[in-house]
C-alpha cells in the first residue's frame, strides 16, 4: 500500500512525492529504524525520537524500483540474482569511506592474519596517499555467507563527482556514510541525489560513532530531512540506519550497542540491497563504465554485465549507438575476487568484470552480442564549471627540466586524459600551442597538472576562470553552496571575507560543546577562487571549507580576489643575499639566496596594491676600502607555495610555470605587451 503524505486532495502525480515538510500518516511508518507514532502532529517540522525506545531494531528494508521502469515484456524476462550484491560506498570527503572499506576487507578475511597491510588500502595512487583523499574510484569484492559483494570505493570531493556519477551505473545500492558529528554535508547531498535518481537502495552508515561529541539522533534526522528535500519516494525514505566505527571495525543497529565486528553492516547489505536484475538468457549487454591500462594487456574495460553471458575468446559488437558499431574479440576476462583481479573463462549477467582485447574501447560504449546486440544508454555527467589554459612553456628556462615540452606532447596527453575523465573537456585555444581545459573545479584540474608534472611534462597554466552562460540575453554564472566550519572566536573575519566575495549566508548553527559554528553560504564560483588560503589566514588555520555546485544564477558583479600586488624580477641572474636584504622590506619573498631567476618572474608578494619591479641579483660593490665590521645579513624564510597555492594566487596577467622539479610564477608576456600598447 502506498502511503500518501498529502493532507489535501491532490492528483496522483503530486501525492506520490513527499512534500517539503514531513507530514505523517495515521498508520505507523518504519523509517530510519524508528517507529514514528501517529500522535505526532502533522505540522511538526522536526522529527523527534520516542524517549523510551530511541533506537529500536528495524523490521524491514524497502527498495525502490528504478525510475526508468522496464516494460511488462522485459519484466517477464528479468530475474533477480541473489548470490551477488553490487554496492558503491559514497560520502562527503573525510567521512571515513576508505577506512570503513579497510575494516570490511580485513573482517572478510581478504588478507592473511599475519599479512601486514597499510592504512587506506584502496588509495593505491601516490597522489592519493600524499593528499589523504580518494581521487579515482576502485573495485574490490568480499564474500559473506556465500554471497559475493562487489564494493566500489568512490571519491568524496565534489570536483571528482564525475567518478561517482559513472560508477552508479554498475551498482544496485549504496552505503551512504555520514559523519556522526558533522551530519550531511554538500557532497553527501550530491551523491544521495544521484543515487535516488537511479532508484538505488540506500543504507545509511553513521560513521565515527566513537567520537566524543557524536550526535547520532541529529545526524539521522538531518539525513531523513535531506531525503525529503530530494523528493525521495516513501520506499526510499524507509532506509536502514547502521551505526559504526570504521577504524575500530564495529557496527550496530543502535549507537549504544555496537557488536564486536561489522556483522550488522554486512547483514544490512544482504537484506536491504537487492541482487542485480538480469536478463539471463538475453543478448549480451555490458556498459564500459571505467577504463584501466596495463602495459601487457592494453586497455581494460570495466563494467557490469546487464544481460547474457560473456566468454573468453568471444566475438562481440562494440556499439556507441545503433548506427555506430564495430566488431572485436575478447582476449581475456577477469572478475574481482577479494583484492585482486582473477582470470575466468566466463562471466554471468549481474557480476562486475574486466574485459581485455578491445584496444579502442571508450567509456560509455556497450559490449554487445555480435548478432542481436543493442547499445545501452550512454553515461551522462554534469557540465564543467571552471576552465584553465594550458600552453607550451615559453620562459627562458624552458626545456631545462622537462622531458615532454612540445605542443604535440601536450595535446596527446590531454586527449588521453579525456578517454578516462568524462567530466573534463579540452578545446583549442587562441593559438596553436594553447589548450583550454575545463573541469568541475580547480582541484579537478590541479590533480591533472600534478600527474602530468610527475610524468615529465613541462608547460604553463593560466588562472582559473568560471564558465558563464548567456540565457535570454542575460549573463549567468555558476553558484556554489559553501559550508564553513569555524571556531566561534574566528567567525567575524570569516563572515567579513565571504561577504566581500558576494556570498549570501542562509544558515548558521552551533555544533556540540566544541564551540564550532557551521556557516552555509550561496556564493559565486568566482568568489571561491583563491578563497581557501584567505579563509585559513583569517581563521588562523582552523576553518574547514567545503563547496559543491548548486546552479547558475545572475551575474553578481565585480569581485576583488587579491588586494596586494606582486614583486617581479626585472633582470635574469642569480639572487644574492645583499639584494634580498633590501628587497624583503617591500614584502614577502618566494625565493632565497642563490636561486636562478629570469626577467618577469614573480619573486614575492608586494605589501601594497600594484606590482613592483625589483633587482634581486644585485651584488655588493667591491672596493679597496676596508670595512671595520662585516655586516651580517639576516634573511627572512621565503614563502613556499604548493601548486594549489600558486594557482589560487595568480591573477589575469600571470601564469604558473610547471616543470617536473620546479613550480614558478611569472607575468604573462603577451598581456604585458597589450598593456604597453
């Protein structure tokens, strides 16, 4: 029986969705593992748990059918496979996804008891380990009570949302991990919205339940309200809540009664996430959702088999659309068992597998039956919001440190990135050696720059710019929701800073007994460029900033992102202590003594607006007059800027020079010529 939350008579199309405020039906409804009594007034906006039994054990789990319902003919052919579960673990950054996967793998006996494993096993990329974040989604699997559970670990940053959108095609349910103190954050909203659109079953995991200031009741209520805001159906709102400590490897149905292992979490996955709906005897269909590369095997397509069976050595048809198909042969076939890829001879529908032998396979293409195969719908991801220019290095130091320096090298590398990174776009720039790279955010593009740098590429990048739209002759720009977590005593400078950047506060709340304030702003993406360092300075390094794209809105007007100018070297040479001693009185320096610099290189931050040219290569004049006393020169420690810091710092007429061993900033010589003319 469908529960309607509307109190007035409405059309079926309206009443099938929940309104913005949760009005409760007369019958009891099992939501969040909590039985809500009919005594609560319909006008109540906040959900309250009964005081006597705040967290009783749940009775059932509901699963919503996919939003794209198959026809009745197809329904007859589809069967539910009960020996496999395909799940993705999604969450906001730093809410503990990868650590939870570590515990799941250990308790499923994926590794030997005496095997030494590092922390965050799934973060296998060097860059992921250095930054402590997940950048690429990865597959693994465990076996629990004769059921194979395919697990996909996904990134938490909104800049890598394209990875999350892509892998949701492969799964039937998600584990939504939420921090027990912070509750739902911007990326939580994004990934949940996508999962609900696919009609996936959702199991909410309130993680880090062992934190001293944990507030599980608030977090579960906030998550339920988020379901309502995202127009979840009655069945989707009837989700299972599990309370866990990923680092300790414990979980339970009540925050006060955790088991000694993750057994309750595994049970919830088996019970609440349905097995894949497959067409066992139908024509072969598999959507390539991810691409990996192996030096010996070449390109490897990863995806879920939707129908039929796939065998090693099988001839297949590779389709982009019904009109665009080509033929290929599967040379090798792998499935994920525990932490490794295991070769197999055949794969049945419903499982996730890796296919070798199709050298030109692209993400979004369908591997189909040679005779009767039809393509599946292609993968769609949201549009990029930020762009940056990549160009050949034209500085006097070009070619000294890099291995790949030509425009052809740059073009080939960017085109290779497009094959795997669906959320990124590359266009030709104004000149033959310039390319415009568009992505979800500055971090999205910065990770690409850092990877290219480590591969031996040398190039220059311009400042990030937002991608505007013009609709009905009105200029629109992207807006984002910014969530700032800041101690109460530093709130004033942070609010002032966000106000200068055209941010509009729409929510403010205190959290626990730690004196922390949560601020929520709607702010133009332009206002976020260079904001991270500024907000850390204003809060003395204590603020945490999270952002996610919201929508396009009217142009907000001019925004000043930097008040101070740059100190620029006006001749080539090597910096000297003598010159730096007087130069450091003008501002903060980026270079120390004995460093090679060139004309136009940015060597420091001016203490006033406007740029200032300096000679930091000047040597002390040698004379035949003896000095009674040698003056000891005391130099300040130069500022060390990372790649992210440099990209945040530069303005319209400045560039970042990126090489395998150095990161420098310089004035754009083309902009300087325009200024003089």
